[in-house]
C-alpha cells in the first residue's frame, strides 16, 4: 500500500514538473503589445479616406528589428493605372514595373524618396528600380497624368496601413522607446511631422485614440510632368479607351 501511494506521488510530481516546464517554454521572454490608432479627417464624412501609413522608429537603446523583403514587389501598369496604388517595402528592395498596357509608358519619380526616370518602354516589357533611400516616392507616368502611385520605403517592419475605417492596428511591438510617424497622401510633410509622437511602450496593448488629419490630405488631381511643366494634350493610341 505504501509503495502504491509513493508511486502515485512520484507520478504527480513528474506531471507537475512537466507542466511547469511546458508553461515556461511557451511563455514569451520578451512580451509584445498592440498599438491602435484612428485617423479622422476634418473634411466632410463623404470624402473618401486618403491612403495613410503609421510606423514606429526605435530610438535610444531600443533595438531595431530587421525588415526583410517578403516575396517580389511589383507595381503593375494596366488600364492606365498603377496596381497597387500604395506599397510599403524595405529599404534597398527592388520593385518591378511591368507594362501590361498595349501602349508606351514613362514611369518617373522626382520627389523626396527615390528619384528615377525609366524613360519610354513598350507593352509587354518591364523595368525595375531599387529603392535605396528611406522615404516616400510619389510615382507618375510622363504620358498619362491620371496615373499615380506611392512607394514608402522603410527600415522597420513596425508599420500599419489604414483600413477602410481609417483605423490602424500595429501588433507585435517589443517594449521600448519609439517615435510614431504618420504619412497621409496629399498631406504636406511639414504638417505630418507635427503629428509625430514619442512613445514608451511596455509590451501592453495601447490605444492612442484619435488623431485629426487636416483637410489638406488627399491625392492631388494635378501634378507636373518630369520636366516640371504642365502635361501637353496628346492624341490617344487607338488601343486606349
């Protein structure tokens, strides 16, 4: 009888130890949190939300996380449209620019991000650009003024794109000190810089509430060509509708 009780006691001890080891092995030594934020425009509620991105820049002793490419990045030209309109990529990534239209395009960007001019290239061909500099690149076609896209090159994977309700959800944030950056299409960078925040995050979920976006935000319908001049009216190709 005594041996039976001893055997049961040993089994209980082994089971308890196994549970403790399992719990410790599955607990996160570095807790991570989630950040939530909602952007509200001062424009009419009927105004379509402008594309927007937030990202966290680690500062001080907070280690930077590696941001590596996830597959191949492509900015397709089809039906005189860039697809997708907004793309967030790691700094140093190559983006392909295939022309799926039955006519020529001339993709260029002459702004604060990556400056380039791919020149004229025909249907079915493709060119590529390495975005070696962190920042926002506004991309256009020198032939078709209605075409526009944005490539945001970042050195951090801690970013979130606004959803259809202008809400941001940024998960898996390690504890540390950060600067929260915000980009909204059409919003002057000087104005966006005024909306930055310094944050000390402890691995807990944080809801920053609402940030108000000035009415200037939103894609502009007009821009200059690659020479800095207004677009000249040109006859359409017979393939264009």
